[in-house]
C-alpha cells in the first residue's frame, strides 16, 4: 500500500476529502520498469488515463511522449512545454476542427481506421503521417476495446493504399489488445498480424516503418497478474518479428500501467444507516466522481478501513441523491462511524479523469506525495 492511514489522515486534514494522493516516485518507478522490460519501445503515455498537470509533468520529465485523444489534450500538453512532434493523435475518429488545430500546431502523426477519416485527414492535415488501426482479438483483458474501433485486417491494405492515394503518408499499423490485459497472447497475435501486413504493404509499394502496440498493460500493483512477464513476452515477440536490424520504430501507449497503482483515493464516511440488517455507508466520493469506472465492471477496487472488529455485510454508496450511486453492494466491513476514512488504493487511472460535477459535488482534489515504492 503506497499510502497508509497515518499519511492519509494528514492529507485529509490538510486538503479535505475526497482527495486522490498520487505518488510521484511510483510513477517514475513504473516508467523506468516499463523501459527496463521494453528498452526499444518509445512510450507515448495515454493522457486519457490521467491528464492531471502534475502527472503530465512527471512523465514529460521522465522522457515520455504522449498519446492524445482530442485537441484539448494537445493544447494542455503544449501549455506545459511538450512539443507537438512528441504526440500521436490516436483517436481514430476526430472532429474536423480538432484535426485542423492539431495540424496547425505541428502534430505529425494521426491514427485512422476508416475511409471517412482518410477524407478528413487528407483535407485538413495534408501529407501527414498516418497510422492504421487494425482490430485484434481482445480475449485476455478486463476491458475490451475492439468493438468500437479498428479496421478489419482484410481491409488494411486497401485502407493503406487509399491513404497514399489521398496524399497522406501511411507509415505504420497500430492495434489495441484491450485495457488492463491479463496475458500477452492478444499482443503477440497483433504483432504477428502487423508483420504480415508490413510484408503485404511492401509488395504494394508501401514501406511501413512503425508499429504501435497500443496500451492496456496491467499495473504492477495488481497482484493477480504478472505484469513483468506480460511485458517480457510481448517484447520477445517484438524481437522475433521486428528485430532491431529492421529499423522499425516501436511505440506503445501505456496509461494505467504508469499511473494506476500510483494513486490512492481518500474518501470519508458521511452517513450510515442500517437498512434491513445491512449496513449502508455513504462516502463523499462515488460513481459520478472518482469511482465512475465501477459502472463498467472491470477492475474490482479494494476499500480499506482502519477499524478492527467483526465484519458485517455492508453496502458502500456515493454522496449523490441518485439511487444508482452505489459503489459496492457486498463489502465485508467492521462497523464504521461518520468521519472515518476509507482508502481506495490502485486508483490513479480513469478516476479523476472520469469524474463529473453531478449533484454539485466537486471531483476529488489531487495531491502529490513522494510515497513508498
Ligand atoms: C488508443 C488507446 N491507447 C491507449 C489506451 C490506454 O490504455 P491503458 O490505460 O489500458 O494502457 C487506450 C485506452 O482506452 C486507448 O484507447
């Protein structure tokens, strides 16, 4: 656990709750671990996972590049001194005005996966380098990312040729194996598929020089998955299919691997009730704020309390008047009192970024701590 109750109490006393404590040391450790296992891979941090200024500064200083989803993210990165050439605009469907603005500030890499996107990019970002997103199986992951985006591989060569004909420069292939993946198999299939597409494209007169293996790598803090082994297996496949001598540039877009286990939500019990024999505890953070991700039923958050005693079936709910704002219907917890703190570790990704102001509740503040590694 990166934040203990003693530290959490001090943070809550100083900043109030809800608050997310982010460990700068842990982000650096995660970045260095990623680079240790994947030395040839250029990191493009997925800003969507946590776009807070402090996080972006830490990763910029580590030497990371960035994967962006909108012009707002680009503008924010520019404001902290990140050059546009260090960004890949990886959202396969972009707003026309965002393409214009990205192109004007010097973004050079755009991802696409459809005919309609080629038309927009050719018009608003002429001659740009484009990377084709191709769908791969998402069989070993908590969150599947392959239904909304990704061209069918059988259309890949046609889409590469079409981009070239439209005056764009098709330079690479990308795929996404999911988010919070549980094994390397889908990445390995994706890498093999890219190898095949590189060969086919060459026959058609297109020389590809970039493979982007996307994000999805599970955080080191998830004890149920061996993230290092996953990274190792993916890297072995990269070495096999795209050895150094080929000169192919390899990029990845990790989000949660870099930041998820660096963040701990500190929330407070603001009310309690015994409803039909089950204890209900109301927290000042909930499913419209930092815990929005719970609605997608992927990662199972842990709720840590400082009290000891007999554990009873309990429900944790958020602060809004919305009956759906229930965080967990089945937690076994000792009896708590109003004012107690509840800690939610491994919560630095897809938490503050998804928070709304629903019912007038402000999203959790972010504070930075050095924290244990
Ligand atoms: C295109 C793309 N790249 C990278 C990521 C980051 O995924 P993760 O945070 O699981 O590494 C996502 C997540 O949705 C994505 O859509």
